[in-house]
């Protein structure tokens, strides 16, 4: 786990939105080499949790992509004033490189290692960085384009051409299927977590305060929103975000989707080998740690109600953890919210 001093530095320097692999909005001198190493460790924790969840639950997801267990990043997502330190920590022998590799995942088994440069995936070359005042930053077109190539690759044995210290080689990565979702860690002091239907974002504070199993409860909840297509279904229902989200039909539908994500999230945890009771304990023991904004009472059930509902859901699951569990809520994901 990253050293507390490194985490404190990152939180003090961070802007509200950037991910740890895209800290462009922070002052140039705010994140030093130790800070970037801490960021890599946090990204790896997130990737490891996410990999377990998406691969174990792939059969529940009608939208899938290969899950090799790798975190890619691009040099131009970092502020130009920080790139000397970035290169010192990450190498970047190629514009798109490997930030982290999930232990035991397909990429790890194939021999991919952190700081390998990526030349191509499935014979598709990595994008070249764009130049200009809008290039890089918190949203990196290069990183996103590389992620899109990875998402479009087939599952099963796939060639990756990589550059290791100036020498190219081809690795065959036999990636399993996983739920289609991206995962990011947000810098800043807020206890924030969200899913927009494509990307799950979790605040760095969660990784500072909680164990991986506790963080998995939060990640599984947000992944459940993605699996159940809540964002698209809420938009189709015409709900209002912002202050109006708390009232009337808006509030009722938001509370419904939050409860559904709690219940499905427990099932996703169980299938991934986590104890779903960790979600019950999280809401019973740590609800006071979660600040306002994300978990407001009018758009989310009370913490006690959430814990009780999850506990009741767990009681309906097969006692044998080796039996795959298909939650009934999966059958509702194409139904309109009303």
C-alpha cells in the first residue's frame, strides 16, 4: 500500500477530477517521483479488484471485451512540465506504455511487465500522440484511442508487439472475456464514486482508508450500474440530474437504481470470490466516513436500509460459493424505468 505521506501529497495537490494516470491539472511541481510511484500502486489495486469482478461475472454482461489484466497510459496525458519526472518513473520507451500488470492475469502469464512500450495489439498500431494546446491533460485522446483498440481486440490468444528497453518482441496474450467497462481512480479529497455507463470512477480516499475487499464493495456497486445500464435507462426515463434529482419521480427512480446496484453488486462480489457481507459491514460501520454529494439521502437509501437490503439479498444466494450465481435483476436490464 502506498506510503501515507505520498497519498497526502497527492490529495493536497490534486484537482477535483483528474485520474491518477492523468494529473495534468495539478501544479507542475506538486507530484514528485514518489508520488507517481504511489499513483501506480493505487492504479494497480484498482485494476486488480476490477479484473476479478469483470472476469468472474463476464457471463452476466452482454457487452464484453478482452480482460488481459493490464493498465495502459500515454505520455501526452501528463502535463508537459511534469514529463521529465514521469519518464524517470515510467520510462515511456513508446508513447503508449504499460503502467501496471495485474498479478496472475493473462498479460502477467504472457510475460508483459510494467514500463513495456506497446507497439501494437492484434496487429493494430498504437495511436501517435497529438500535438497542440488541447493535447493530453485529464482526458487523453491517445490513451483513450489505445483503450479502444484493446477493447476491440478478440478474446483468446492475441499478438502484442512490445518494446522493452529498445528491443521489440511479440507476446501472445490469451485474454479471457470480461464485462465491458473502464476503471479510473479520482484524485482529490472527496469520497466520490460513480459510473456513467462506460467508466467506473473511485476516489483515491477509498484506497487510503479501506481494504481491497471494502473497496471491492464500492467498485462492484458502480459496476452493477454499468451492467444494468442504469445511466441509459434513467436518461430514457427523462429524469433530471442536479438539485431536481432529489424530488418526486426523479428521486424515486434514483433510489431504485441505487438499491438495484447494491443488490447486484453483492452478487458480483460473491462470484468474484469476495465476501459479499463486506458490503453489509461497509454500510453499517463506515457510512459516516462517506461525505455528502454522492450518497445523499434523497437520492440514495439510508445506510441502514442499504445494509439490511444487501443482507437480505445475500440470504437468497446459494450457500455453495463454487456455484455461479445469476442474480434475478439481470433479467430487468432491458426494461424501462418508470
